[in-house]
C-alpha cells in the first residue's frame, strides 16, 4: 500500500478554512483531517474528539515531554498540537491527511517531512476579511481590531507555503483544493508505488 500525503492547510481566522476543509474531505475518498489537541476552552457546538481533543495544560505539557507531538505551538495564549502516532497511522494506512495548523506548526512539519504539501488560504480582500471577522460574535471595535492584527500576522507567512488559494467564490476555492489533492495522487512516486505491477507488466 502506498503512503498517504500530508497536506498542511493554514489561514487567518475568517478565510473560511474550516468549512472548505470539511467540504473537501466530504467530497473525496481517502482523505482525513487530523484532530488536534488543544488547551483552549471548548466553544459552543464543539465536540471533544471531533473538533479537537480538549485537554488540560498539565496533560498537554506531559505529552510534549513524552515526545507525542509531531508539532505543537502556542497560538493566542493556548497550546495546540498534532499527535504523531495518530498521523503516522493514517499515512501508513494509505490515507491522505490534512493538518489544519498555524504557520509555526507548518514550519515544524516541513522540517521533518520534506514532501508535505502546504497550502495557505487567503480571503479575497481586506474589507471582506474585516466583514467576516466582525460577524463573529461581539462587534466591539477593539475585538475586531485585535482579530485583524492576528489575521495579518498569520497572513504575513503566506510565502512559506507551496500553494495559495484565494477564497472568494467558495465553489472555486473548493475545486482548487480538490485539484491539489488529486494532482498529488497522480505524482510519479504515488502512482509507481500504487501500480508497480501494472508498470512492470506494461514494460515486460
Ligand atoms: P481555533 O482556536 O480558532 O480553532 O484555532 C486557532 C488557530 O490554531 C488556527 O490558526 C488553527 O489553524 C491553529 N491550530 C489548530 N490546531 C492546531 C495544531 O494542532 N497545531 C498548530 N500549530 N496550530 C493549530
């Protein structure tokens, strides 16, 4: 069985990453999202083990000490991390895996796995980003301004990624993400691994 590909997907809050990734994995077979661990409080509607594994800080730090994270970072005052054994098991089973992580985690993954594919999702304009951030809960000016600063800080790392997808029209952005996954599956290395006997037979 051929190894799956690891996809890193990053974006500022408000770019539509979570919805795009959800639709992406629903629309294709053989691809899963890694469920991260976090110390942040659970938001309304979030389910433990589905959106995140919600853990206490002490437990998270014990996992760091035991080397259980593939990558981990502090984002907005909370810890977030990707379980190494969980990701390795999915890749070894031939599944493609998506990590929805920030730029700090993306750097750590790239340094360990050179063939990981990294994708950054951008909003279509600054005005649209501001509008999307403003529509999330409180409309307090200072809160929106802080969210914008955080978003600009995340976006400043766009040039560390292999691919950029601009989420203006949702359907177009989804098709672009699907194309990236499918084109990777057609790469020489993956096809050669998956269809070695066909290639041997064709050349015999
Ligand atoms: P949120 O708390 O809004 O779900 O996520 C906040 C930020 O943490 C987002 O930028 C998200 O990509 C990032 N994040 C979520 N899980 C992980 C993870 O496992 N590792 C890293 N490095 N960042 C993560």
